[in-house]
């Protein structure tokens, strides 16, 4: 797989950085994530991802815990 492939946020490991490409969900989820700072081009750093349970990320200088299902809807490219 190419490093430039678009993947879901939950596939990154702790310490990895991604650039948000798009959000893949319903209007409610997309507007909530956008309000939290998950917008195209924003850099996201994975703080914690154990492969189950919540994914803790840092986006726009804020730490946010996303459910695994939510993290699967945030599409990123590795940086």
C-alpha cells in the first residue's frame, strides 16, 4: 500500500500524523466533527489507539476521544 493512500483514522498508530481528506458520514456526524476541528487539511496526531475502544487524537491543539466508529469515518493521508 502506498503511503499516500487515503485510510481511515482508526488505522493509524500512536504518534502517527495524518492530514484529513474528507469525512464519510451522515450530516449530523459530519457537522459535529467539523465543529470539533475535523476539517479537510487539518493535521491529526494519534495520541492513543489500542485497536479497540476509543481513539484519542489531537487536532487543532485539542485532545479529543472518538469512538472507533467515528474514527472510521475520518479519512486521512499519512504525513
